C-alpha cells in the first residue's frame, strides 16, 4: 500500500515524529512523508505514532492508497525533496 502522512504536532515532538517516520517513508517536505509500505509496517507506523503524539493536541493524517499508481502529485514552486532510488 502507498501512504501519505501529514502531521501537525507540538514543537517538542516534531523531531521524534520526523525521525520515526523516516524509518519507513520518504520525507517530502515539512511535516509530509510518503511511500510504499507493507500491511505490517502500516500497523507499526500507526502504533508508533500513537505512542509518540499527544492525542489531545497533536494531529496526524494518514492517507492510504492501494498502490502508487493511484497517486499523482503536482508540485508548484520548488520541490523540497524528490523521491529517488537508492542502490
């Protein structure tokens, strides 16, 4: 499955959330990650984020798509961080 994760968390937790998501997904721009994950990884992401955030004041939105072929993006202005292939 393909995920797009957008978050708005307190400044005290931003680095922890960023570091955590970087283990699974590609950083696109401030508070935005995307990438292909397995169902097991999706579960780990949801569990990990639940443990990191304060659900009384933080917000995380996860958009789930069957695969990347159902996602198209259009960038206006500069692209902060392109998704490249690492060999």
